[in-house]
């Protein structure tokens, strides 16, 4: 699979990124105007959330935790991070 960077994400599209050293990086992009793309992204979001990842909506200005996938709010970049656990 080719490396995908945020500059490769088409304008107006969303992107979910999960970056881990355990099983490699995962990225999915979606076109908010395409119902199938959006549903695939929603499923990926829900799967990551169920797996315990914290999901952040990011932009150049801010980062905020999100708990629901809301494509109607426009294109977004979501970063999935597994919370640190003490041991």
C-alpha cells in the first residue's frame, strides 16, 4: 500500500489516521458526498472507538476529542490514539 500523507487527501474529503508501532499505520479517507465512503468511515470510527482509541478532530488551530462521527459537519481529519496505560 502506498504511503498516504494529509497533502494527498483531496480537498473537501475527510481522513481518519491511526498511527501505531504494533500493527502499522491505518488511514481511511472519505468523500462526504459519497454515502458508501461515509458509511465505511463511520464503521472505521466506531471500530476504533470500541477498541478503546481516543479520537481527536484536528486542524491547524486546535484539537478536540470527538465521541460521535459527524460527517455533516464537513471534512475533518481524525487522529486515533490508544490511551497510555500505566503498568
